[in-house]
C-alpha cells in the first residue's frame, strides 16, 4: 500500500502520481453519479458510456446535468494523465536500451489526451462522427502506449513481468473492442475497458510511487 505524507510531496514525481490518482478517482466518481442521475434510468449493460454525454437521451429527455458531469470527468482525466506519462519515463531513463522505448510510449500517451477531451466535447447525438473518431483514436493510442510500456517492463529486471502481461492482455481486449469483435456486448465491454484503464494506471502508480520516493 502506498504510504502518504506531506513530506513525500517534496518529490515532483510523487506529486505527478497524486495528480493522476485524483484525476482518475474524480472520473470514476463523477461518471457513477451521472449514471445515477441519468434522466431515463441508466442501464450498465445496455447503455454505452457515451450516453452520459448526450445532449438529450434517446427518449428525448434533457441530459444537461449528466453531460456536464461527463465533460468534467473526462477533461479532468485527460489532463491528469499528462503528468503520469511524464513520470513514467523517469523509471526507465537509467536503462539505455529501453529509455527511448519509454519515451515513445509516453509520447503516445500524451497524444491520446486531446482525443479523450474530444470524446467529452463532441456529444454522440449531435456530433457523432467526431465523437466516434475521437474515441477510437484515444483507445488505439492508449492501447499502443500500454504495449510499448509492457515491452519496456519485460526488459526491466526491477519490474515483475506480471505488470507487462496484464498490460498486453488488456491491450488485446482494447483492440478487439475497437474493431468491434465485442459488438454484441459492447456497452459492458466498453465500460470494462474504461475502468480497466484506471486499474492499469493504478498498478503502475503503485510501482512508480515506491521507485520515486527520493
């Protein structure tokens, strides 16, 4: 378990981790609140995550409150992930053979954030094409970033291979979803992927927090 005290925040790296943790938690909390407040009743198995960001529900009900929560949640997550990708490179910077691999992974991570913002900004009912494109590019960039870092982890003896195996398996699931292999259970799989991102990030932060204590 991560130990926390104000003394530990003297490290910018731990501050970066904390920002990401807060951003992730607010996304989970706000989206769950939006599901509870969804005008026509939100079904975890039948409604997509993006239903929370519609201007109006499929039944025509006003969805302003949930849309605002959805925008705040995703924008906060997109911004909060930026310091995470920055601090991840420091874990591999001492190993020449994988340093640039980690840089590439973080660049992909940085590039994914604007598209996550696009998912929030473009509602699926009025700007469906832009919303869908933003979501697919975001998922793809994030998945590739995870694969790249999983390879870096395999080459880093200080990391357990479990971190890499989980990352690769998760990336495979993401790609299968992007190319609609799971279309029959789309809503459930979509939310599994989104909250799975949070779990993957939490696993990495747990490791990073221990490594960057000084």
